[in-house]
C-alpha cells in the first residue's frame, strides 16, 4: 500500500478538499444516517443503558489508574496458558517483533483480522518491506487495501466508498473477480468470500488485535461480523495479537458490560455476529503457538494527561464518528490518521503530543464542541472537555517558554522550537482579555462601535428580515465569516448604554 | 424576587434588543431585574480557543460583578454552560483558591433563561402573544451541556398566536461553534447550509433559538440566501405582546 | 526487549502519580428483571438475524435436525454429539477437508434471549472451533434450559478458560454503506434447533 497519511495538510485544508467532493458527502451522509438510526433503536431497547455507560467508564478508569498491576497480571495469566508475551514501546518495536516471529517460522504470508493497533503501527507496510505479504481479510479493509486507499472510519474503513465504487475496485484489482459482478452488496461479499477462502485454508500465521484482554484469566476477545476473524484465530498454527496496553480489563465478569455496550454502539446490533474468546493455547483446537505484543506507542503519554487519559477508555466502537456533524461532512481522511472523527481529534494529539506538528495541532479545533459525541460515547468520554483541554495545551506549547515562567513539561519526542512571533489569533485573544477584564474598557469600545453603527445605518442598504442592517463582507479574518454569511451591523447603542440611559426601565 | 441579568457580551454589543426583551419579560413576571454594571464576558471565546491564561482575568471580573446575587439569568445556553462547566477549569489554572471558591459560589446560581422561567419562577405561560409561524432550533449547549430539555418548547407552546413547526434534524449542530466558524469556516458553512435547508423546509417565518451566537451564523446564511426567514431570540418572542 | 517492559511500566507509574482513588462500579444492570418468556424471545431475536429457528420436543429432535440439514450431502459432527445424526465424525479433518463439507451439527453451551446469541464453548457435542466455522451450514441444537436472559447471565455461566464462539445469526457484514448483508466468510446459513426437555 503506497497510500499514506504522512504529510497530510492541517484539518481545515484537508476538510476543504473533502467538502468539495459531492460523491464523498453523499456516501457519508447515507452511511452515517443509516447507522445512527440503527444505533438509536437498539440503544433505546436497553432500559439500563445509562448505568451501563457509567459502569463501562468506571471499569476502564479503575483499570487505567492501576494499569501497571493489571498488565502484570495479564502477562502472568497469558504466560501460564502457554502464550508468549512481548512488550513494545513504539511502532518500530512492535513491527519488528511481529516480523521476527514470521521470519523465525519461514512465513512469507500472513492473514490479518481487522485491527486498529496494527493499522496504527503501519504493520502491513513494514511486513511488505521485509518480504512478508499481509492479507487484510475484513471486507472493508480489503476494499481499502485493493483500492490502494486509506481507511476513513474505525469500524467501516471504506465508508467513503459506495457500492458502485467498490464493484469497480474489485473488478480492477481482485484476482478472479467475476466479469459480471454486480454492485449488490451480497454479491460483493460473495466475491470477497471466494477470493479469501484459499488464503484462510492455507495460512500458517495470523495477526490480530484484541478488543479486550482479561487480566485475571489471560483471555483475549475479538468482536467481529464476517467470520474472517474466526478464520484467522482458528485455522493457522501461529497467532500473533498486537494489543494496546489500554485494552486490559480486570476480570472476565467485567465483559458483561462491554459486550452490551460495544455491539449496540458500533454496528447498531443487539449483538455482532461473531465474538471469539481464547485463553492461551488449547491443545488440539486452534493455533498452537501464541504471541501477544503489548503496545505502548504513546499510550503512557496519554495516560500522563490527567484530563486526556479518559480517551484511553475508548473501545473503538465509532459511535462518535457516526454522530459527528463534522465527520459526516469531511469524512475520515481529513483527520490524517487511522483514528478519525472526534476520537481521532483527541487521541492523536494525546498519543503523539502537541506543539510539534501543525496537522496534529489542528485536530482539537476540528470540532464545533456540539457534544453529540459525548452523548453517544458508551464509555462516557467527555469529548468537549478533552478538546478544550487539548486546545489549551496547543496554545501553551506555542507560548514563549519564558512567558509562562515554567519548565517545559511537554513530553514531545523532539525538543520543540517554535516561532516566537505570536499568531494574530494570540494577539486578538490578548486584546480581548485586556478589554474584557474591565467593564469600563468594554463600554468605551462599545461606544466606538455604536458610532460606527450609526454611520453604517445611514450607508448600508441591505437588511435582514426584521429590518436589521447587515454587512455582506468583512475585511481581514472576518472575510472567512462573510464568504457565505451576512453579519449584522453594530447596533447604534449597546445594551449597557441603553440600561444607563433608561435606568433599567423597559 | 431579585435577579441579576447576565446579558452576555454578544447581546450587549451586537444584540441589545435581546437584553431589553429579557428585562421586559422578567419585569412583567414580577422579577426585580438588575444589571451588574461590572459584567463583561463569560470568557468562553478564550477558553474554547485554548487561551486559559487570558481567560483568568475575565473570569475574575465575572465573579466580582456577580457576587451576592441569588439568581443570575442569561439569555444564552452557551454562556450559562460556559460559566457552569468551564469557570472551574479557569480557576484551577489560576492556582488561586479564592477565585476557585468564588467561582463555585457564582456558577451554581447561573440559569439559562428557560431554566429560570420554568424551574425558578415555575411558569410555562409567560403571557406572550406572537402571531407567526415559528420553528425552534435547540442549540447544542442548551441541549447537551445544560440539558434544558423541552423547557423552551413548553414556553413556546404557551405563546398565543404562535404556530410551531418541528424543525427536521433539530438536534444537529448548526456549525457555529465559536471560533470554529472562522478557523474551520468551510466545515462550519457546510453544517450551516444543512441547518438552513431544514429551516426553510418548515416554511416558518421565524427561526427561534436561545443563543444569538448560533442565530447570527444561521441568520447570516438565511440573509445571504435572501430566504425571507427572520431569526429571533427566544426572549424576544416571549417578551412580545405585539400591541396587546 | 526486556528494557521495553520495564520502561513501559515505569512510564505508567510516573503517569499515574496523581491518579484518583478507585470509583465504585454500578452493577444494578445485573439484577434487572428477566423477560417473561425467554424461549419465545430467543426465537424472535435469533430469527431477527435471518437465522432459522425450529422449536421441538426431545422426541422430535432427530427429525428436526434432519429437516434443518435439508439437502446437505456431506455432514460432519463431533464424536460426542448426543443426538444420532447421519454424518461423518470429525477425525481431525484438515481445513480443506472441512471446506468440502456441506453442514455441521453441534450443540451449544448457552443461549442468550435478549441478544439472540448462541455461545459455543467447544465442549462435548460442539467440536473444535474449526468444525462449526468452515462448513457453510451450521445446525446448532440447544436445550431450552440453556437459554438465559441477557449477557450478564451468560458471562456468569461461562468458563473463560475454554475457547468460546458467540454466534448471533449467520456471517454478515455492514461494510458496504453500513447496510447489513448476510453471508461472508463464516457459515452463511444458521439453523438453531431449540429442544424442549420435558
């Protein structure tokens, strides 16, 4: 796959291109409204939904707050059950571990279960460099892989493609795709079944992620729909699971919360078609050699952020994407990461740090703070709170160090050298802060605006319904407002002046 | 009953008629309205853009201005939400325990207008008359930050002469989002375009909401499109008696 | 990579210096009242996934299985299936050999009414995991006393040490326009036989 997120422009620019693609917007609007309706219906069936959300958040928080202990218990349980546990600080270490296992067994082809962690570390690209072919077996991942495309959604990476586009990708890129392939989803799924069957039957090694890892028992769980996961987890001899360290839950019993929250939030089903659990090696059944790679790759950095660490509760359901009005219009590619949408807007800066990359720094601003994501989140991640917090971290990272008078506590990999010239926005905020800390100053500015308003009332000819005079264009940064929106002219008198004049009588 | 009007900076400077309407409405309902003259802004523009240090003196001036009032009424879900949910964050940033204590005091007494009318005064029918076809946009912060629920609708349904039409996809954000409207202007406008389309589908003459910031955005597009649809703050509808 | 383990654990401990105390997990959901007729609900919810459900008395189970197998010529079962079925026993068949099989008959460990789920823990009668995966038709026989109300009841009954497969309808995908279609890599036909034990 040559497609890459590297070098993506900052969100506003990437969004502008996406917004211009009417096919994309049509596909997204259709898909997200379908899933929103399904989710709302099955969530509405569960009378204790709010309590389940609280329970999910509490379990995850309790686990995260003692993550070291839970990981050590997980390691012990897995080892006792015959699995080999590896630890990887970053993507490079994790990729090297997986490739090393393949090379040790002389394997040059692996089948893959859809996994966000392996996408995050760009495992397929690394394996390809080592001469190892990685076959994505999830239908949407296959569409992305065949189309030399990038994922744009957590659950449905090819959500930006409609059925007609998918048929074209299959016809052009899938060996043995029937010439008379229709764009009926059932036919497209059947073509994928045929295409991957031989791979499943002959694969010696599989790579998976895990939705949950149970510390007490060493049980891993994969939640899926198509059966490609079951194939990968069952038929090969060797199974390597790359698991983010935040995926651990303390006990088996805790899954009774997440197996209710996840399917309903994710695919909008009461239960997803297939869930597999396995606890180490089972003699005579499934892979007889198992490896688990526990992946950090920025998670401990996120954990150190006392407001942001709640993002590590995320169970990758993608409900936040489906309800997000920004995501619905821009699609996932604009976020420049395998984690798009609201969760991407917070997780990427948390995992990778702010202040060193314009694209990352733009993500916390890729939200109108409408809060629909918080409302839908099954583990109650307070997205608006985290977004606003991360915005302050972005701003702080760009302040002169001396100005703040504190030591740099940022944990960015690269030491940050930022331009000292303040942005116009910073100047404006400082000015606003100066004016708004004193009602006298504000009142004087309002009197100036009132004078302008009286002048404009005489010269402006356009008015909005109701009679209010409007301006059709503003200079400077205000021009970004008036591209599509009129703006009311200043009133001839502020409320404050009216109150003083009238003494509060209406 | 005595209440302090938190008029909000945008209403003070750009939409004074909304402030006047709140004064008229509350006075009609027997409330003794005061306007603490030291007030400026809730600091939300700074907080939401990430400028916490700049927000500290503004929040300080806010708590000074509103100290001692039992009820503080704001014709804005967004500003009321900012005070209740964000002033604590700003106070923590200041490392000033006295400010934190003052913030806790004042923020608990801030009500969005429909909350104040329904919960504190206990009225649904404020005696208004507004003989127009209206549709209502429940702004995000009223809906999801403050959880005002159906209070604005209950107030509107009791207005004589008012014909209320349901807004399709009402709960979806209009795309304003404060500085989002200029930092991500294209996305903001795309969201606004859909909101405007839904408003126009209702055939209403007037779009009503509880936040003039959102209405400035939606209304700016409605005006640009020469739609003929007028935008009006909830307070102005509730204050209206149209000559009666 | 032993350095990685120590470094990650150290980073976690540093990150958690200010961690708040544990919070209580609300567990009221575990005692919500069960639906009135579990079997009827299970039937309805399994059917909702476009799986087929047959309910029968124990005396009729063999006939019900035969009917569920329909025209399947090559049938495989685990050696310890408690019902007589005409089919080959799973004699450590390779994946390719399983692929040539039309149908499999298994029992199950637990059924979940609210979600319409059958859970296999690959114990007696259920065979190893590949057995119920590769053949295109899966006939699953479950006793009505194995059906519980919701997910919490199932989790409480199941042994995490055993591999498990939770099955809710036939293989499906929502990957094209988020529209669910049945039939991808797993069995494309799922037939659940619910046996009344009286």
